[in-house]
């Protein structure tokens, strides 16, 4: 079976996000005063071939933990869909 994973990698809430802080400040400077606490992350999509949804999830978790995110500084979540 073939799956598509939509992965979001974000800085951990406990850590400062300098890029998000800069965007928050810039948005306030141009009149978007209602915007606060911007966080900047990554969105990754990948296709994966696996014998089952469970196997696909195992491999996506492994990829996220080993290469797509830095577990010390980032967390991730994802959705998995079957490609027909």
C-alpha cells in the first residue's frame, strides 16, 4: 500500500522561537496588533510504501525522530492517508 504523510515540525513550546518572535514584532509594526505568539515551523509531505498503516506509521515516526526533526528542540505530528 502507498501512503502520504503530512508532517508538521514545530519548536517545543518551552523554547524561544526567535524567528516567530521577529514575525510577531513585524506584524505588530504594520498594524496587525491582534496577532501574538507566532511560532514558525516546517511542513513536510512524503509518500511511503508499506504493508500496513501501522508499518507506515512506524517508519514515519522513525524518519521524524532520526532526520526530519531535532527531538531536543522540536516536536512533530502528522496525518497519514492511503493513496489510491
